[in-house]
C-alpha cells in the first residue's frame, strides 16, 4: 500500500465508524420517541378517532325533496340570473338543451308539436313547466331541472317558447 492509500484507508475507516455510531444513536432516539408516545396503550385503538379520520368527505342524499328544499334552507337564496325574468335568457340557458334539440321527446318550437299542448291553456303549460310532468312524449323535469328558478322565471321562459313557435 502506498502512503496515499493508507491515509485514505484510515480516513475511510474513521468515517465509517462515525456513521455507524450515528446510526446507532438515531435508532436509540427513534425507539425512545416511539415508546414514550405510544406508552402503555399501544394496543388500544380509539375507534371513534379512527372513524372520524376516515369518514367520507360527503354523502349522497337520495331524498328527492332535499334538492327542492335546499334554497329555502339556505335562507331564500338569490334567484339565478340575478332574478331576471328575461324569457329568452332563461330559455337559452335552461330549456334550450332539450327544447331546441328535441332531446328525450321534448317538443321543439315547431307548431305541429304544440297544437294540442296549446289547447290545454297557458295556465296548464305554466303548471307543467313549474311542477314538471310526464306525458306520452317523455319527462318534463320541474323547472327544467333548475329548481332554483322562481315560478316567474319559468313562466317567462314558457311565454318565450309560446311566442317563438313557428
Ligand atoms: C331535460 C329536458 C327538458 C328540459 C331541460 C326542459 N324541458 Fe320542457 N319538456 C321536456 C319534455 C320531454 C316534454 C314533453 C313531455 C310530454 O309531453 O311527454 C316537455 C314539455 C314542456 C312543455 C309542454 C307542457 C305540456 O303540458 O304539454 C312546456 C311548456 C315546457 N316543457 C317548458 C319548459 C321550460 C320553460 C323549460 C326551461 C325552464 C323546459 N321545458 C326545460 C323536456 C325538457
């Protein structure tokens, strides 16, 4: 071995020894921390704490009335579209998805599809649009599915439909 080799070997041995001592110290510290924090009740798990830690962040509410009731519970939440009764605005944003495409059997703004409906009178059309109903063509959801709309907003949309039937 050359001088340089033996110097390296000595330094390396010291370095390894220091690392080994350090590792042992860390293991001892780790053990003492573990035992002091877990203490005697290491095999007693507080189930209520575990339950609250792993509970889901949300649950699905299958109560059909809950959705309709929500705005009331929230203390009379603001009507959407700033409470606007602009029939076209409501129609474009809520009703159009079905009534322009005819999705799900919904009548499009074509006269032949509305003749028999118009015979029921406008009040029935309002009622069916607000409360929803199932006819022979399909399901008209209450307020087009937007139960946060006011009755006036839905009526304005019906008026828009009725005046745009061609
Ligand atoms: C998810 C699709 C869908 C949306 C959204 C929708 N409708 Fe309808 N609507 C229907 C279907 C389907 C029918 C036909 C039901 C039948 O007669 O069988 C219908 C029928 C109607 C009728 C006729 C009622 C009658 O007595 O013949 C009116 C009025 C109406 N919708 C208004 C609206 C208004 C206003 C909106 C928006 C606020 C809207 N709809 C949104 C699907 C929809």
